[in-house]
C-alpha cells in the first residue's frame, strides 16, 4: 500500500514514497505493519519531522481501523447481532 498520498503540511511535497507492507513476526506470530519512507532528494529527516511522520501514520492507521470496524455486522456469543455506527 502506498501511503505517501495521505501526508499533509510540510510532509505533503517532501515524501516521495511511503510503502506499507504487512508481515508476520517469526518470534511472536504477530502481524505487524512495516512502512518504508523515502524523502525527496535534499529532504532532511529531523527529529521533529520524524515525529510528524509518526503522528500522521498513527492517525491513518487508526482511521483505517475505524473504517474497517464500523458498519460491520457482529454476532455476540448469545447470538445477538449488532453493528457499530
């Protein structure tokens, strides 16, 4: 998944690519997302900008999780069916 399209502010025109892939950790068996970010030539990844990247990626992940969670039919152990809006 290419995530560079979701950056804004100073990152919008300075992130050349942000490619996310999911993989499973061998030690724990957990699925994790790895994002490899490439800046445009000359773009400096200062601590402040790395913090901005982290903040914006977290926001996108949370938003994506919510979109996958809402409007999905769930069934409780007692058979009650519900969905979240």
